[in-house]
C-alpha cells in the first residue's frame, strides 16, 4: 500500500465506511490495514534487452525469488523499492558492468517475477538478500532505493557482507509511512494501534525497531545518501534523519527528480557509480605503484 495517490483510491464513501468501522470494529479494521500495508501490488516487468542478456538466478527464500546478473567481477547488489521491480535500477547496470563489476538485481518476494501473492514485510526482503549472498558471495557494494534501503540496513545488521552502500530516497522509518497511510485512510487510534501490531506480527519483530537510526548502529561502512528535494513519497526531512544516524556518510541532493526519476538521472547515476568505484581506487593505485 503506497501513501502516494491514496487520496485518489479512497473515495469519500469508503472513508465513511472506514470511519464507521473504526468505531464498531477497530481491531478487525486495523488488522486488515496492517496486512494490506505489507502486501504489495505487483507490477510485472516489461520485456527488456537487459533481462534478455542477464543470467537468471532463482532462489528459494522461502518462496522463489528471481534475481538477474550481468557482467563479471566483484558483485554489486541493486535493491529496488516497494511495489517496484529490478528494472527500476536499470540505469546503473551498464556503467557498473563497464567498470568491471558483476551487477546482481533481484525482485523482492511478491514483486516483479518473484513468487508470492501475500504479505511481503521488510524482513522477507532482508532474507531474500541473505539468500542471494549465499549464492553469489559477498557484495563489494550495494545500491538500494526507498524501502529497499531499510531492508538492506536490516540485512547488514544481521550479517550481510557489503563493502559500501548507497541509499537512494530511503525513508527514516517505516512507521512514519504507516502513520501517513493510517491518516490518509482516516483510521481511529485503536484501529491504527491494531494496524501497527499486525505489521509487527507479520514482520516477526516490532516495527518500532525497524528505524534507520536503530539499524545503522549495527553496521559501519562507507555510505552515500542520495535524495531529491521534491520527493513527495519520502520527504527530504527523512534524509536529514539518515544524516543524523550516519554523520560520516557522503550526501547528494538533487532537484526536480521526485521519488522515481532520481533513479535514471545521469548526474545521480554517475555520482553513485563513482562512489562504488571509489572503493577500488587505493587498490588500483597500489598496482600502479
């Protein structure tokens, strides 16, 4: 369930029904909202030249997760956001392959061509990355968009081996998104509390714990934070919270790029690829000497 556009989906009539249900059956309504919040609407990837050239990797994690790999060399992970798919980060594939990396992208459970039609909480996304690493080995770097950044941070805190990480338009805390959705739906306090409890139950851990500031305490690595000043889905204030959690991270702010256009902006792509390659430069200098 995405917060952007929910006003167009929830008509005044539905709001009236929700308001009545909030009073008469808040627990049932909240559980429904919580389950819907972590159940993605699938967008099937379009036929793509990149996909045709990729090595396909299918992982049992525990439902079949589909991943794509291009090139050879140290592995770089691409992690898309909620209700997206691996093609969202296609702009990074060619420059990274040309730079000598093996680029590996996956569709989260319930997304793209991966299996699953029910809830796919952030913990399932983290497990998918861990399963992928068991197949392809450690990641020299990772590039994550939106909620994929939270999943990446969670996985790294649980031992995912990543050399450096770029977080693009990553929310500070999923609970903030949950609150915006609950308000857009018009949930009452008891229904919203039930929604939070259901999300936590499906994730297998308290949603309050899955904030970037808390997760960042469990890993330390070179990081780049990228955001657009006009992002309506994840406001720029979220990036400021990430900066507070990772004061040593590099920062890049774009304008006029929103939440999705930022992934194909040439300046952003070049900045992120340069950040990935930065980790190789000392080794290259040593070889040149």
